[in-house]
C-alpha cells in the first residue's frame, strides 16, 4: 500500500492510500480489518466462494443498497427487509472470516473492478449482477457521500470533480470508464454468467427490471411478489427502512444525521451541480474514454 499527498489548486492538501489501481481517502484505512488496503485486496481475491453465492458488482453510488435488497428478497421469496445492512456482506470492508460467517445463500457486494474481484466467482461461475449508472449522477452522489463523512472540512464540488476524471493525477477510487469497460469485456466473453443493469432503467420501470433479475437468477417469483418487492424497494421506503429497521455495522457512523446512502435517488440531479464548463469538460472526457465501447448511458428520464 502506498500513500499519496495531493495538493489542490487552493493550496490545501489531501492524503490518500493506493493499491492495485484503487485509491481511497487515507481515513478509510481504519475500515480495513488490518488497516492495509493492499493486503485486504489480496485477501478478497482469495476469498472462498460458495456455489449458491450471488455477486453484486457496482461502482460506488450506483444503486448498490437498492439492488442488494432486491436480490435478498428474491432469494428469500418475500418482501421483508433484511435487518442487516448490505455492508454486512460488503467485501471492500469485511474480512474473509467475517464473510465466512454469513449464512447461505449470500448476496455478496463489492465495488472492486472486475480484475480485482474474488477469483472464485469466475472459477465457480456464480451469478453476477452488475449495476451501472450515468457517471455525472454517480460523481455528484459520490461527492455528497464523501462530504457527509468529512463534514466541515471537505472540498468544493469544483475541486472534487477533477479527481473523478483524473485531472490532478489520481482518480478518486478507480477510473469510472475503466470499471465499466472491464465488466463489458467480461460480459462479451461470459454473457451467461452476468446480468448488466442500469440505474436509470430501474428508476424508469422497477417491476420490469426486477423481472429480469428474477429470470436471470431462476428464482421463479410470482408477479405479485415482484410488485411487492418493487414497492418495498422504492427509494423512500428503503430510506425509511434504513432508519427504522436496519442494524448498522460497528464501523458505520451514526451521528444522528440522515444516512448518505439515501440522499435523493434521482436521475438528472447532476444538472443542479455541474456548470456549463464542467459539463463540457466531462463530455469531452467521456468521448475520449468511451470511444471503444458499446455502452450507452442516459442522463435524464
């Protein structure tokens, strides 16, 4: 694990940790079981995978909590909320021993790129559900997520956005375009193992998309149950359940403020944050980096 100090245009400095292409704010190291990002990634790569596991892959702020809850309900055959939060099975911050203690069937979830996912998911060919979101909304949501956990001392969106597109020499977490293209390449090679979903499609017609998941998993749930799951997993209902039903993990802050995991859940909120110049810059960045992909994203509904 290496350490990086980034000096921003206003002279402020930010500390980061980096390993295998992943970059986190240095404060996140306390979430790793042994405090070392590099060794944790290696541990997760060696994670023992079970035949009935489901693997949920997402770039940060792309609907992980939402789809995790849907997957759990489909597997269990009811529209009852799991009392544990999805972070209980969040490989980014869980040790192999903690994951091992989760009873089957497990819905594992992880933000790591395809090349750093547990080797066992490919060897055992378990079902993978990958959710994508347009990068402009994802970047805005990620900004507010970080701002929540750095209250009172965080940078402006104008200084944050360049970190998402690599302008300061680093990418916050992992280059978004590399992430989606790596899973696209995997999909073309192994189309039967992975279901790719779009956040915007789920917002547009959740019942339709949950039926896709139901078919992919072979859970054979009724239309009535799928409708119940769609209602239970509506943004406002999930936000309410997060506050009233969920038992938070010990590493999750609970300072009385609303959870940053359920802020707005909208498509197109980026328009409230991007300036014209920022939008043009990101469009140019996307044009340069998505030239060799078939992926198309929607920025409004």
